[in-house]
């Protein structure tokens, strides 16, 4: 099989942060299921 030549002008891939509940600073609710959305607290701390 022939090797595919990668062009340098195409640019490099920049990874996007997935914003999960474990590693993200602020979790996104669009990727959660219903039970996780229901129990999700936007602000964990004192007050509010």
C-alpha cells in the first residue's frame, strides 16, 4: 500500500476541551443523560 503524504500547509489539529463533569471547569449539560441533568448543580459552594 502506498503511504499518504501529509501536507504541512493544512495546519495542525488543535484539540478542543470536552467539558466533562470530571475534568472540565464547567460541565456541559448537552452531553449528559436525563438523570445527570436532573441532579446537576451549577454552583457547588456556599450560598446561591
